[in-house]
C-alpha cells in the first residue's frame, strides 16, 4: 500500500481527534463568573517591588479553585516563579514537536474609583459587559487561557505539542519581569537551554498586544485582525533641575519649576520626526489597501506617491500617530516643598515609545537637542530598543497558526495583517528564545475601548470573553499540527 503522506495523515488525525469548541450553558455561565471573580481580586502593581502581595497570593489560590483539572492533571507541571508568577508546563505526547508559549499577566495598573460607572474591582456585569480593571489588560487572557485548557482537559484532551503558560505578576512594572527571569531560572541561565528532560524552550510566543481592530482608520469600514509582529521600544527619562532654595519673597527670575516646565513644554510642542514608511505599518496598510473604499483604496495602493498625505493624516489621531513616530508623554511632575519656599528641585518624567526606525540613543539626543538647557539634568530610568520583526510569511508556522485560528473563529474577518504594538509587553524578555513572537488578543477593539486600557470603565463583553476562550480552545488544538520547521520554514 502506498503510505499516506504525512500531511494527509496529519490532517486526518487533526479531524479525527478534534474536540468541537461548543460549551454548555452551564460552562458559559461558569466562565464569565470565573472572570468576574478574577477581576474582584485587586492584583495591582504600583512600582518596582510595590505590589498588592495579598491579592497576588489570593489570585494563586483562586486559580486552583476555578481550574481544578488543570492543577491535578499528571502531564501538567505548575511552578510558582518569583513568589507570585505562574509557569505551567503542559507536556505533549510528541516530544519531537517544538513547544510554544502562551503569555499573559495577572497584575493590573491602579484604578482610582473616580470616573468609573461601577467600582473598578467589582467585576459587575451591565448590559452584557463585565466591567473592571484587567478585563482587557490582561486578566481576560489569563482566565481565557486557563479556561480553555480546563475545558479541553475535561473533554479528555491530550496535547501532542507541548506548551507553556507563563502568567506574570509584574508586567505593568517596567522592570526585568519575574516570569521571564523565572523561565530562565527554570530552563537554565543565559542560553535558556533547558536542563535534560525539560523539553526545548518555547519557539513561539503569543501575548497581549493587538486585537481585531474596528474603526481605527477612517474610510476603513471593515474590522481587521492585526497580529503585532514587533513592538515599539521605550525610554523612561527623568529630567531634573536643582537650584538653591530660598525665601519666596525675593525669587530668582526663574525657579527650578519654571525652568523644567519650559523644558517639558518644548518637548511636548516638538514632536519626534514622522517615520512613516519605515517599520511594519506600511505592510499593514498595503495588506488593507483593497479593503478601503474609493478613493482611499487608490491612495493606499500607491503609497509610493501618496505617503506624505497618508503620514500627515495618521498624525491627526493619537493612536495612529503612535504608529508613525516616537511618542512623547510627560507623565510625572514633582516639585516644591512649601508655598513660601523657592523649590530646591523639580523633577519630570517623560515616557517615550520608540518607533522601530529609531534607537534609544537617537531619541535621547533628539530630546537633549529640543530641551537645549544645561540646567536640566537627564537621567535614564529604563530603556529598551524596539523589538525585531517576527516572521509572518507563509512559512512562519507560528503566525500561520494564529491566522488559521482567527479565520476559523472569526470567519467574518477577511484580513489578517502584521502590525506593531504601540505599547510594550513581557514578550520582549523572550527575544533570545525565539524569533516567533506574536501579540494578539482575539477580541474586537474599538477606539473607545482602547481608552479603557489603563483608563476608566475598562470592560469586555461576555460574548467577547467567551469567544476568546473559544479561540484558545481552537488554537491549542491547531498547534497540534505535525508540521515541523524545516530549512525554509521558520522555527515556531
Ligand atoms: C493601522 C491600524 C491601527 C492600529 C491601532 C492600534 C490600536 C492599539 C492596539 C493595541 C495596543 C496594545 C495595548 C494592550 C497592551 C498593553 C500592554 C501594557 O500595558 N504594557 C505596559 C507595560 C510595559 C512593560 N511591561 O514594560 C506598557 O506598555 O506600559
Ligand atoms: Zn498588559
Ligand atoms: Zn497594561
């Protein structure tokens, strides 16, 4: 008999053992209640080393409670890393298949009650939405990943391809990241080659960092899925002015506050150069070109001619502006000790998000050239370069797995395009592990929803969360493909 081709056997195997992503009403109610419970635990991270450790510990116990099958399955190893991060190793039946990693984070940014329609840690459901800090960034992913795995295990699923689930507790802190440090600790130090029996380090990461984008570009009526294949760099710059304090009844021409305020104002009034045309954005727009209505479709199909117009139009909106340049955000200003004392010191912190066409050093020099005042001292608090672009061609197995799952779970979406994450994610800590780092949250995002991320009234629809669980339920099974990276195939 003629042996079946591996591909055919693989497809047949996939179909034969496929578990349909259909959930009972009881399971659907349980999953949304589990998310609500997660939101109610205030796992806030404030500054390096400043976390709500009580809440983080409570969250660890909560996961055991709502996902019992995950924790009692023999081929799943659970490790606590850095006291409050969690690393799950799900051992597949075919150790020859390179594993992948699903990333999410447990911690959330603070959320003062002010402006919220419901208390930010209530997890209340209103009009089909679950409200709360972390519903989009990023407890939805934490809970969806574990929920999908729990539902698969209940249905006697055994993965063929191993995978890791890394749930960090300090993603919102701009710092080395405990879970990635913990992964290094688990798998070995620098080269991240694991000790024997630990399996290969992951070759594909899926993390937060993009969505199915709906309504972000005028004249693009249809939503499209943008998979972030890179992310911007970041520079946290503290500027400081020191002066001799004194009695405010005889003030100098300029105080430290006045000098620094003028410097900060110059930075705000002098945007960094528009870098449109370099980086993933142009690829994103070229893939979208035919989705635009006339005359936009002509413009986006001829960016060689119309790029000056497009780059100017993208500057008008804060979010698309973030795609074409390094952004400058003055986020902190501290000065003054008393109303009748000349302030001895003024400090301001500026958060730059660096466009992939620039480097930390270039931005630092540009900032100094804009400030042009030797009385202003520059202190770099934290900085990292824009990330490399992950492969997204037809041979990039990781990207294609995501695309395949998007098309099966969101059949109405006919464009999946590579893009760049305008924010940062923990995935940057894994660049020495793999080139296959992708950022995608399988849910629709509209501009008004984006304002909830780190803002007020962050919320996710019950339907969107259920679909996110479905996506992961499908993705984990899709990853069981036997396809292996061969010479012309990128590693996972
Ligand atoms: C051409 C199409 C238009 C594209 C519009 C993009 C819309 C925005 C989409 C996604 C943005 C991602 C936001 C979610 C991820 C945020 C992750 C986060 O908050 N990270 C923090 C932590 C930083 C760190 N760990 O160092 C941050 O970025 O500050
Ligand atoms: Zn996040
Ligand atoms: Zn965040």
